């Protein structure tokens, strides 16, 4: 068994610590009072978290972000998986052209679609609603492309065996493809969740009512909360930032095993 190189291990730990330092500093600052922070002293308190949740409605913002990001992930990964299965397994007229158009959407900056999406949802009366926050983000060309490439690596003999047993295409997808492609699906699901969780521009444009604000909008509003003239309450902002990153870290820990498998299997292929 090959021993680990202590020098490489030390360098890896040092690099990991350097990456974690901003996060650890943010957490440390979140337990300081604004007065002590600006005075250069140390005064620990958990009041910033209480204020963020109770006084500045961060519990509602957290709920909104969980609902929006969760539904976008669920719907997006479902649609992407079905599209990837169709592109990878079926030959139909215009299939290559349609797949090329799907891939071409990756080259279009998302900001270009802001005005068309806004006008469309305004005419449909879906602004200031969960539907207005969710629908524009459901389609994901990158997820369809990524999963299509993964599914193409799965032997077709497995599909054919299932068809011989009388399975339908949907049954083949659910009972054969999805279990094998689970690492890739979990990896892409985490990618979609994090992307939507950090989304700021579209919620800012599509939502005007505070009841539908997401965490990113609420976090930006805290910059206007001043403990004194011309000063930003940075400990309060750091407490809200810590609340913002906790669900993402939890989600990563839950799917970390599948994420590593997806990356490893993709590299082997």
C-alpha cells in the first residue's frame, strides 16, 4: 500500500485552510456586535442571527429560496433527464438539429432573456409569484447535454433486454437508465440547485413584493441597515450570509458521495 506523501498532504491541508479562511472569518464576524467590530474590540453575541430571522424576515426569505430552488431543481433535472434519454437513445427526424439548438443555448448570455421573460410573464400575470420565479429557470441546456453524454455511455444492450421483457420507454428510463446514471443526475441536480440558490438578477426583476423575496434579495437589502451614519452593519450581514450558505453546504454533504462518483466515472469514460 502506497504511503501518503506528508509534504503533499501538508500542502493540501494548507490550501484547504486558505480556501476556508474567508468563510471562517465571516462566521467569526457574525458573532460580533457592530460597536465592538468598528471599535476594534471583541464582544460575542448571537443577536445578529436573531435579528436577521426575526427582525429582517430572513426566515421567510429562506423558505422562499428553498421552495424556488427545490422546485427548479426537481423540474429541471426531470426535464433534462427525459430530454437526454430521447437524444441519446432515439433516432428521429430533426433530432441532431434540435440537439444542436439545445447546445447552442449555452452560448446565449442569460441576461439577454430577461426582458422577453419579463414581458411574457407580465402578460400571463405570473409576476410576483412562485411560478414567475420558477418557470424561466426550468429548462437547462447544459444539464440535457451533460446527461445525454453520460447516457450514451450506457450499453444499449440493457435497454434491449428490458424491451424484450415488455418494458415501455418510460419504464426503461426509470428502471434501467436512472439507477445507472444516478451519480450524474445527483451531480447535475446539485449544480442546478446551487445556480438557482445564488440567482440574484431574475428575482430582483420578477418580484416586487417582499413576501416573495429570496435570500439573495434580502441579503442585498441589509447593506442599507446602518448602525451609524455611513456605516454598514457587517456583523449582521455576515450572520445573514452564514444563514445563506448553510443549506448549500448541507445539500453538498448529502450528495457528496454521488458527486464524487459522477466526477470519477465521467473521467474514466
